[in-house]
C-alpha cells in the first residue's frame, strides 16, 4: 500500500496493531495489519523501542512501521535533547514514520518540543498520539498543529477514559474530517472494541488501532494473527 492510499479518502480502513518485537510484527502482518505501532514497556503505556528492535522489524515485515518517540510515562516531553538524539538514531536504523505527542503543565500542546522533533524528522509522516485525549482543549491543540510538516494522523479515543466515553466526540470529529484543522486522519484506539466499529465507520472514520485486542493472552502473550484477522474481516473495505 503506498502513501497515496492513506487518509480520509481511503477505500480500505487502516488497521494498525501495537508490536513489541519481531514475533508480534510477523503475526500482525499475517493477520492483515496495514501498519504497526512499535513500542516497548506497555506498563508505561508504550515507550521508545531499541534501535536493534527497529532494525529487526524493518527487516522482518514489509508493512509500514510507526515508531514511538516517548522516553517516560506521562505526556511531558522530558529530556528533549535526548529525544532528538534518539529520533536521529532511529532514522539511521531505517525508521521513517513516528508517533509522538507532548503536553505542558497546563495541558496545552508543548509546541517547543514538537517543533524540535518535527525538525529532526524532516517531513517523515507522524502520528500525534493520545496526549490529545488529555489536552485542556483538543480543538485548540488541533488548530495549533494544523500545519505541522509530516503530521497526518491523530491517535485518539475521544476521551481520556477510552472509546466508551469518547465515542460522541469521535463521531463529531469524524464528520468534520477535511475541514480546516481536521485534515489529519483519525486513528481510533484506547479501549476500542469490535462493537464500536459500525458507528465509527458510519461517521466516516477509517483508522483503527488495537493493542490488547490483538493479544488473547494479555500483554504477557504475543499478538495473535487470528485475532488481527477477525478485525481485518470486520473492517473489510467498508470505510
């Protein structure tokens, strides 16, 4: 699938699966995942993986991989200079898509941190992750990030508590896609279940992100190709 096939006009819903290692990546690919979000340490909700893991996964699968840029739990940027160094190392290892998102103490987007990382990414495509669900004003955050180079996706549950709580927000934002400030693709994740999918598709949302839903044994077990395939079958080409 090439870059032109992503986005709100896509005929096929995008299924992104969280991967921790090569075994996960291979199973997700076999189940029909379109893209991986590569992280480590899910006890901290997903941190930056090692360069070695990025290299191994890039060699093992031929689908898109978005690599997390996050060094500690929470949504503060922390050591931005270190983040910039790590991003450069990951790019050298073959990473060309990323996931990031930082808030300041007031819940506003940390523009300085995002600007520094966007500069080192040099136009690589990236996702602003679920920090948007903790933002003081998500509409204001979107407006401030509207023209950032490379930003093409928001990973969101619509609310900090997950999709059950955020579904009305997701539906409303889905119906606004394409408007100023709403050009980026919505990628729904965070307590997402198959029963949510029809309403989200009906709102024009065509991006879906799963983690635990792809792991019948929980986070201590691997991604199941069969579990991913069930999601792929439900999503089909309906979006």
